[in-house]
C-alpha cells in the first residue's frame, strides 16, 4: 500500500536549520510530484512547494524562496525538505503529500506530519 | 499569492445540507480547473474529498459534491452527519504553476 513515512519531531533554536525526510513506498516513486505543506498551530494549510522526483526540478512558493530546499534521492525513494534560518513562526507541522494531479495539487496520500518546534 | 477566501465557519443540523464557498481570482481558481477540497479532523492528516472541481476519490461519500462558477468554487455536503464536523480547505492551481489553499472553514454540526 502507498505510504509516505516522515522523520520524527524536531526541536531547534532560532537561526538553526533542519532537514525533514519523507520516504515513499508502495508505488513508483518517480511517477508523482511530492509537495510540502505546513500547518502552524491552530492555523490553516500553507503550500510551500513541490519537487518532481523524476527530474528533481522544484517550484517554491514565493514566501519560502531562499529559505527552503527540496531534494530527492531516487535510490531510497525519499524526498527531503531543508529549512534554514529558522524563526519561531516556522513552528508548525510539516506534511509531504503525493500529487496525482500532475502538478495540479491533488494530494491523495499524505505523510503523518513532522512537528518542527523553534524556540530559544 | 494570497490565500483563497473561505468563510471562517458554517454550521448545520443533522440531515441538512450546507455549502462552503471558496473565492479566488483570475490568477488561480477563475482560470484553472485544478480545484480540490480537503477535510481535516482535529489532530488528523487532511483527506482529499474532491478534485478536478467535481470528482470524488474512491471511497468518499456521495454526500460530498463540488462545483465552480467564475471565480468561486463550492463544496456542498448533503445529509449532514456528526462525523462531518471538521475543517475544510479548498485549493487551486495558480498561473505561475504554484498552489494556494483557502484559509479553511470550520464546520459545526449542531
């Protein structure tokens, strides 16, 4: 069955960096885009960007340009989200999601979420 | 890219129907058919309930239906049930190949 398994919760200090992983299984990894979506405590969903696991090309929301990097490792079917220069308002649950819409953003499977807490 | 506009909250009684609106602009919802809706229960992962404006994934109840007119998409839930109480989010593809979510709507079943 399709699964997206994310890495565990992280606690970081302001200014630090963190790398969240998302390991896909149960389907052909290079077939579908993977997106990252975050949700701050008590807030709504926010699209961060996506990566094409086949070619590695990425698109980032303007808000996150320069602050995030998405990469993939086809040998392990894993996508990574690098967050740099963390601030307290980056505290959120970060989700990866599989896109069956060819970039159109139809997320049929989601990871379980990774809580990143940023606090001094 | 500004978020799509959704009502903060809606409510209805069991058995009734409710509609949640999602308003965008010409750079997103108005000119693209890539509209989807998600249901999220507290503490849970979002669940895809509508995509391509009107299509229900396998296993999603036919009480959920979607539509779009101009720059507004809508999610209708008929025959409200207690289990429908959740947050609902719309999403649209945008002109610069990005995505945008609505701010979310909290549905209360009275």
